[in-house]
C-alpha cells in the first residue's frame, strides 16, 4: 500500500481572491490560520465572489509580516492588515448565514470598488464572531467556520485531479490546475476519489472527519490566468460526478475538537485513514 501524504496546503486570506501555498500552517477554531478571514461585501452586506465577478481571480494575495498585499492584474496594489482589531461592526451575509464583521475604511475600499466598478467594502471576521457550520453535519456545537462557503477545510487528492484531467484531455481540453477548486488540503498517494469515503483520518498529529462531499459551482470554470468563465471542468464533472443536479469534487472536513491535536500541519505529513466507507 502506498503512503498517503499531505502534498500542499493552501489558504485564501480574502474570500474569492487568489490563494497562497504554504509549507506549514496552524489550525485555529475557524480553520487554517488567516484563511478567509477577509471578505468583500456590497452595499447590502452580501458577499461578493467570482461567481458574478470572475475578475476577482486575478487579484493575487501575499503575506508579508503582518500585512496582506493584494495585487491586481494591472499592477495596482492595496494592503490589508492580517488582523483587524477595531472598527465599525456590520452584519454581513454568507449564503443563509448572518455574520458580524468589522469594516475596513477608506483607501482599500476605494481600490476594490474601482476594480469591480461597483461600491464595495472589505470586512474582517474577528475571533469573537461565531459562525457555526451546518448543524446537519457538525460534530459538536463548537464546530465553527470563517467566511468559507460552509466548512473550515476542503480536501482533494492529486489522483482525483489527475483522473479529471485525463478525461478533459480525452476531449482535447487543456488540463485544469488545482487552484480551480480552492482546496485547503491537497493530498497524494491514494486512488482517485478515495477521499470521498474517508470518515476518520489523521494528518500528522491531527484527527479529522470527512463530513460532506463538496458540490461544485461555476467558480470552477473561471480561468485564474484570464479571469474569464468557460464551461469546463464543470461540464465534464457533471458527466460522471453528478448527484441530483450537482457535481461533486472533494470532501468537506472537520477537525475532531475532542482529540489532542497538535494544531500544526506541514507539507509531507502522513495521512492515515482510520475509518473508511
């Protein structure tokens, strides 16, 4: 049996902007440290994403010291603090959830409003803003999530991506990178889609549980290089990964809060499956 390892770790400091690959990451009560603690909202307090504004994929993010540097395709930049400790509190919406957040002021909001061509603001989720995960899948009342769509961790295997890309190549379609699917945890050493059945597994010294397959949306069709939408790979996923009206790719994961976790992940950590369906 081959060894399964954690091959890559990704965080997305601002929801729907480009992510950052890390060698090591800390685990917090909301997921990986700095993951999706910032978000863009419109004047009604609703979250703004690549679903309607695919050009957001072209804003890169980088962390330097205590600052997040955002860079647009035209080279313009703005900075956000890694943490926002004070400011006006607003109620924002992420799907059906109402989330209290702190509002960034002035230049940064002007920058993103100019980029999108509509009035928008950056907001930050402080530690004291509690957003529970969907209670139909929660392991405990203390399972929380940041501004991510629904769960604190998304896991995908390299082999699943390879299988999808082989199907695309058979249709003379260029392969897609893992960035299309925005996982936090990218693993290798298993069979394609094995992660679908991982009910309990350890990565390094941390115990996780797979709780819900991840349904995929139109964001997977956005090419980060151009900021343009297409039809793939969603059309191909719908050919063989369809349940109901949705295509599924990847597994939503929760940390077991009752386990004595090390709360640190490092690329190369072994993944040991404890229970599989």
